[in-house]
C-alpha cells in the first residue's frame, strides 16, 4: 500500500510581500462616507418637505394600529390561557348580539331606521 499525502496537509506559507505590493491605496472610509453624505444631502435637498407632515401622520397612525393589534393579541392569548373564559366570552357575545337584534330589528320601523343609519354612515365615510 502506498501512502498519498494530500496537498492541503503540506506546509505552505503564503508570500505576503507580493500581496502588499499588488494592492493599490484606495479611498479611505472617511472619503467614502463623505461621498455618501454628499449624495444623501443632494437627494434630500430635492425633497418637498411641505408634504412630509402627511406622511408622518400616516406613519404614526400605522404604527399605533400595529402596536394596538399586538396588545390586543397579547390580551386575547392571555384570556385563552384560562380554560373557562373563552367560552364565557363567546356566550357573552351571543347574548349581546341577540339583545341588539331584539332592540333594533323586531319591527319594520326599527329595521328601516337601522338601514337609514347605515346608509348615512356609508355616505359620510365613503362619499
């Protein structure tokens, strides 16, 4: 049997002098950062800042809605942790819907009143 020595196990030292002689000095990090900041200032100079209030309000509303949804999810997960509470809350929901239906949908006058309210809200919010 012959022993074969793989090339990776042989000792080889890289020549560091040739690596340093081929590298050319380039722009420093501070030069690159200065260029990037100059380009950013140029781009930001072109922005119409009078319209940014609208975008800020929209972003704030979206952020508040996301945070509210996370809080609601945590609360619902906590409620679902207890075995009796989800069933009781479901029963409560059925009772509330039944009570509202009894108060608002039993006669034709009440039904037309609810329909008118829905149409008014629809026109008000959807135009």
